[in-house]
C-alpha cells in the first residue's frame, strides 16, 4: 500500500481537551516554532515531560473545579 493510500484510509481523530491544552502549553513555553519545524517528535524528553506535567496540572484543576461546583 502506498503512503498516499495509507494516509487516505486513516480515520480523522477527534480533538480532545488534552489536544488543545498540548498546543496551548507548547505555545506558552515557546515551543511552537520547534513543533511546526520538526513535529512533536522533535521535542526533547524534558520538553514533552514538561508539557505532560502541565496537562496533568490542568486536569487536576478541572476536576477540583467540577467537584466544588457539583
């Protein structure tokens, strides 16, 4: 199967809140130029870990906010 056909057959991924946060955090950390140039795989383990850690913080904050509201 050619690369073109394999890309055509992929299902479109539904964007999650974590996906949006990933882009927001990368922008906040000044990493979007690197992501655009090299892709997510071009980031170091330290950079991706920082993004993942901040996503976790946001998840906890969201959970705490929801538990106090509901």
